[in-house]
């Protein structure tokens, strides 16, 4: 039995579908059982647990041959990441108590970075789970292609996408959530010892200009990328309701300055299968 957190999201859903297709039993770990009704209909066992509650997580993980941890993302964290730390401690205690056969935890590109930024939440998770007795894999995917969902309306309506990634011709590792889930399912079914890191990106690296061209191909009209100037970020993010924009700004700086990057090199990085244009086409279709 594989216990899957985050099953109602894109990554967890892709992971669960891959496991079910392989004939593997799946336990859906969810906050609200009603949201997992479709998974129950597919034959999954459904258990409820909160990611910040060690007792309910322990019960959800007990007897599992493998557990997938998808930590919730706090996009406007308080200083010191207290929200993430509560989840991390609950997950650590639950895994220690339940002692599943192995763990795959969704981390991120740049989890090894020493500069504090939005992704530091994943760095802290890795540091805590490295001490567990069972085998642990940290899956570090690149920037999610599905982040381009924010760009659908402006690309469609004005032929422009605003880019915080810059310069516009700089390609960065991106990956589709379908690939992340599929690879996570493969990793869960493997046997290994100790702690390992697996880094994952799509078939090609993607620049903002490449993203604009993908939208142009899908929409059938020209689309261009435009830089959002760094000196406007803080006011913009605060106007959108963020209270602590600096971690997000530093994450973007990390991609742009190159210190958020893969730790490994070349052949050691796993390549996904899903092309950018396929993801963009799906996003545009979903937007209607």
C-alpha cells in the first residue's frame, strides 16, 4: 500500500494514476474525504489527516510500504517560515512513528541553496527528513510549466506575457506536473538505501521567449514576453495582498542570478517527456 498526500492536486493525482495503472494499492491521504470521492471510486482507500497534525498523519502512514510527501506551499510565509516548520515537524514525527518502508518527498530545484528564499521551506523539510531511519528520496523538479496558467489571459487577450524570469532569452529548467507525478511513482516502487536526491526537468529548458512562442503557436497570433522590472516587484506583490514579498523576490532572484539551480549535472538529471507546447495547449483549453 502506498500512502499519497496531495492526491487531489496535479502532481499527486498523476502519481496516483500511475500507481493504479501499475496495479498498486493506493491510500489517499486527504483533509476532506468528500474531495477524494473520485479516488475512492477508483479503488483507493481514503483516510483523513491534516499535514500539521502528527497523530492523524501517523495513522494515515501506518502499514504503508511507501509514503509520498507533498508539503503544502506557503506563498506568503511569515519570517522564519513558522507555517512550514509546523508541517515539517508533524511529518517528521509521523514518519518516525509509523515507520513506512520508504519515503519520497517532493522538494525543489535549488533546495541546496544557502540564500533564504521562498524555496527554503523545502530546504528545511529535507534537513528534517534526512535523519529518518527509512530510505528517503527527495525529488527536486524544476519550475513547473503549469505556472504559465497565469499567462493564459494576457497572452490570449493582449499578446503579451509579463516575465519575472529574466533576461528573456535565459532558459531555465522547467517540467510538467504530469512528469513529476509519473517519476515520483516510479521512484516509490524502487528499492534503495539511505538518502538520495533525484533532480527532474522537462525535455528542453525554457526561456520566457520560448514560453511566449509556445503561446503564439497554440493561440495562432503573436505573443511577446516583457520584463517586469525588479524595482517594481515589491510594490506589485504588496498590491496583490502579500505581506512578506521578500522570500518570493529572492526566489526569482535565485533563478535569474543562477544560484537556484540543479545540484547535479548533465546525465545525472532525469528528463521528463511532456513538451511545453502540450502543457500550454492544455492550459489554454482549460481556460476556455
